[in-house]
C-alpha cells in the first residue's frame, strides 16, 4: 500500500511558483495573435481578439485587444458549489 505524501511548501516557494505562472501567461498572451486561444490548464481558456471603436468626439478610430475567459466544466462546477453554499441553494 502506498503512503500518501504531503508536500509542505514555504511562502517563498509558492511566491516563486505564482510568479512563474504569471510570467508564462503574460508572455503567452503577448505572443498570441488576434483570434488565438490560450489554454489555462484544465480551468479554462483565454481568447485574444482585436477590437476597434470609432470616437464621435475626435473622429478617430481606437484599436485595442479584448481578452475573454471561458471556464471549463470543472471550474464552473466549483463556482456553482461555492455559490450554492453561500446562498444555501439546492
């Protein structure tokens, strides 16, 4: 029978891990072309799209990137469970 291992991480280890994930996501989003999707593990995916908006004030056209996130079923279920507990839903 295998003994279940427990890992104890220091605050410094966790901070370094979060910084690595954040830097990797940042670089992936910068490198992605418009319309591309970037998976975030089994949690969901980001989609980067280019948008433009015409201004009626100065007559200019403003271009920007829109970033949307779509949750996968595991995260959706976790959110549902969290709200169900908070508001005592069935």
